[in-house]
């Protein structure tokens, strides 16, 4: 009893003939591999199928596990309402998984009508395309099992990893044979006509993931560079990490059944057959957690003067620890505009800045804006004390803004921009991920300031010196 098979599946609706028509033929490698995976699920004797989707209800600090009695969904949004599913939810297993998640330190909630009513929010308790597209092929292979559905959360990878362990423990506790499948596509940026545009890091990311999956390198997948994953524009890494937790501490046989990218998006199908528990006592999670602690300690000890200053300011607010005395370098004793940015697990957690100085020195500007980024960014709640070890900091010192007469002189990688109309203005720093054109820069600035597209504006540019 327990986990009898794990898998990775893609979820492009276009691979379903009723949606893609003749274009579906371009995904034949994925179709054949999904049929093969379905056959292996049947042979495994699985009694319940647990699927992880990145396109269901996604939360920042918890994962949601669907708790309704029936799981329904179709591909109507993609022009094929006849491709529909109505499956029983293994509610007993879903409840046990939630319990095991909480015991393992992974916050999990039950997504049901009662919760939706309580918070006046219609959670997605149905089957999204991250589930229905691969289910079409698994069903064609004969897989007709009760289902449990889980979404992803923007949590530390080691916490997400706990999910697979929780599924394994729940299956063993209930005496259930379970197949666990992660739904997710790889890079969406493999070609110039790809949905996310082109990035050379897309191919780098996919090549790395396929290699690590094929070797069953759990640690390597947990350690994939966050900037690389973000630049690749993927939606599969978190589901894969959640699934891999079920294999930690066990021998297993990995196999990549297919990989293709006919539309500029990477589609992978992989299977993992669990074996006996390892006898060497080696688990990936403790090793990964220890490495993360060493990394955090090194960041705290290292980094530039301004980053150390920003970190100390935020941590002093929460821990009330006196900052260490350090002489202010002469270059930071003069005034200057400063932005302080906080990130958590690669995602923005707070950013406040001043285009022109309001304090006597860059040193004081950093202190003021670091506190504001942690407490007063209206997009986020104030930083909590239990988040401090997870935060990454950067400080941008701005050059004095200069007017722009010719937009062709702008470069989103080199210059930040200020767009103004009357008493409204929007600011955007340079070299931000996913912003590749001047048009995108200016459009985002207009929207941030609430300036309509047809309103005349003045544009200024500036450069930054970034400290990390």
C-alpha cells in the first residue's frame, strides 16, 4: 500500500483533437507517452489518482485541496465542451492528506462550498485544463479512478516538497494504493512566437529539467536557480517538486517517456516507480534544508553595505535587535534617490523608493525606504517576523532623472522611466524580468499612475546602481 507510481504530465488543451484539430497531431509524442503512462497506472493497481495542478486555486501561504464530493470540468473554454468529466473525489484520502500536510509543516485548506461562502469568494472547486487535458488521454488508456486534486502555493520549495510525503503517509495510513501525478508545462519561452516570447534561458531550463528527471536527481530539481525558472516562464516546477516528496527516502526508477516543444512550450511526460526504502538513511529534504540555512547565513554575513543596512533595518523592526555599528562609506553620505526591494522565494514582497532624495544621505534614504518596503507597500501585508530568514534584498541608487525627447533613446535594460501627466506619475526600474520593450515600460508606468493611453505625458529616464 502507498504510492505505487508517480508521473509528470503536460496540459496543453491543443493536444486534445476536439480542441486542436489537426494541430493536435504535432503533439503525438506527448499523446503516445500519456497513453503509456495511463497503461502503467492501470498495471500499478492504483485505487486513487492524486493530481497536482498549477491552474487551480493558488494561494501565497497555503495549498488548497479540493473537498467537494464530485469533481467536474470540461474544455468548454477552449471550444470543446463535449470533453467533460464528472469524477468522484476520494474525500477520505483528501482529508488525510490535509492532516499529514499540517503535521509536516505545510499549511493546507479544504476547498469546498462552505469556505467559498464564508469568504464570499468562488474558489475553483472544479477541474481546470491542467487536469482535463491530460485526463483525456489517461482516460483513453483506461484510467477511471477516484480523484484527489491539489493546487500549488507560493511557498518555499522545501515546504511544497512535504506534500508528496503527506500523500505517501496518507495512502499508507488508509491502506490505499495511490498514483501521484504532477501536471505542468516547462518553459513557455522557447521560440520567438511562443506564448511568453523568447528567452535563451527557456531551452537551458528545459534541458536541465529533463536531464534531472531522467536521472531522478531530486536534490538537483530542488536547487534549480529561481531566476532561471522565472526567466523560462514555466508552470511545472512547483507541481514536480510537490510530487517528488513522495519519493524521498526511497529507491525509485525514473524514466522520461517523451519531451517535445512544437509550439514554443516544453511538454514532458515522465514516470517514476517507487521501490524499497533506502537503507543508507539519506533523505533529500534535511540535506536541502541544511544547505538553505547555510545559504541564508552566508547572505546575512555577505552582501553589499547597503543591502546589509536594509536587512538590519527590517530585522530590527521585528526582532528589536540593536544594529551593529559600522562606519558609513563616504559615497553613501551624499543624498540620492533610492529604491529598496524585498523578495520572498523569487517573488516581490515589497518595494518602496524615492525618485529624488528626501533625506540628507543615501544611508538615511535606505533606512527609511527599507522600513517602508517592509511595512507600507499597499500591495502586500506588513512583513512578519517569521518571514525574515526567507527575504532577499536589493537596493537601487538612482541617478538624477533627465528628460526624454526621443523615445528611441530609451532601453528597458539600461534605463528606468518616469511617466508623468499633471500630478500623476508612474515609475519603473530598469532591467526587470519579463519587460523587454520600451512600449511595455511606458504602458506599465501609465497603468501604475492611472494615466489613460491617449493622455499626453512627459517622460524622464534614469540609471541605477544595483546593490545585492
